[in-house]
């Protein structure tokens, strides 16, 4: 199963990436709790491997690195499975967040005041690095999502937020930035944010807009399926959102594993869901959609046809 998980990771990261591959990978993960367990272990191993590469030369990771990236990640993944650090019981990335300047655990949302007067509020299972110095104001979003309120800088230096897909600069904006699987989601509440993407002219994201940034570049989302910054108020507000997308948003807020049967993946839902009670949010689906919930434990639930 770990070999299968590695194969999916390679496909997702290859230049031949396509949305159909992401959907097929998600179907494989949801088909069996053990698949998700191996996938989470692989994510932990890859994050650990990436951080270890940043260590000074001469430390033990050099020996591990000589095995080759695939072998090393597989070895670490097997170790994490054996230690019980993955397995779908806790869907967070401790290796990724433990090195971050600011981070949150599952179900935790926290607001941090920065030295320049800006504030950053982190959603559940999120992490950022912050650097404020004479060279500029920079935030790196490692995982999850952050709600940023930018303070005016005396030197008129922009605040720059970086994700895996690009950079986002502003001097006056309040916005939400989310690192999704393979893309970044940007929602601007106030002001404007410059979206900087390699090889393309910058795009200006205006207040009230939501943008998706992936390998193809920045794209304005004409009909968002949910309010990007509503989580700051403790709610998820959806409009014709596909059920798997809803599941992914709720899963961010809870420990354990929640999956969606492919037979109901085409269903859409609109509503307001309380993020502090995801069990109840899931149960409300059975009142409006032809689905039912299958619970194995309090930490494992699957949405299937009614």
C-alpha cells in the first residue's frame, strides 16, 4: 500500500499532472482506511525528509539521503506507520508544523499579533513562518490557511505571503490565503493583493474576489462555492459545493478520518456549518441529501448512499 501511495504522489507531482489524477488519488485514499493511513505516513515522511535536507552537512540525514529519495521516504513512512503517527487517527502534519514559527493543532484556531502591527489568524492544522527585518516583511504559509490583516508600514514596504504556487503582495489588504492540495486559494476581504506568478504578469486581486492559483497560473473564481474567510467566524458557508469538497473542509477541523463514497461524490450542498461541531455538521447532511453516515469509531466516518 505504501508503494501505491508513493506512485500516486509521483503522479501528482509530475509534469503530467491533471485534475483527473487528483480525483483518482482521492478515490484511492477513500476506498480503504488503510490507504489513507499510508498516504498520511507518506506525507509525514516527505515533510521530514524535506526539513532534514535543510540541516547542516555531516548529520545523519546524509546517510539516509544516500539511499535515494524514494527509498528514504518509504523507510520513514514505514517507521511512522509502525509508531502510529499516521493511520488516519490524527490528520495533521507534526513534522511540518513543529518547525514553524506559528502553528495550530487539529480543531485549534488562533490569532497572532506580529511585530509590525499586522495580525495573522491560523485555522486548524496550519503553520506559517514569519520574517520581519530591514529586507522586508515576509510570511511563508507552510500548511493550512491564514487570515492576514496587514498593518501600514512606515517605510511603505509591502507584506509578502508565499505559498507553494506563488507570492502575494499588499500594503493595505485583509485577506485569506489557503494552501490546498496542488493549488492556493486567495480570498480578499479588503484592499487589493498582487498575485505574482513566475513567467506571467502580476494579477490584482480585489476586495470581494476569490482566486485559484495552480500550475497554470492565477485564475479568478467567478462563482465561489464557499466563503473563503468564513472560518474566522467559526462557520463554513457553502453554495452548491460538491460533497467531497465539503468533506475536505470539515476534515481539516477534526481528528480522525472522514470519507465520501464515489457514488455520492456528485451531490452538491448549500448551507452554514458550525466548525466547532463537525459531528453535527456531518449529521445534517442526512437531512438534506440522500446519504447516510457509517461510523466505525468516533474517529472514522464515511458518507455513503442512503
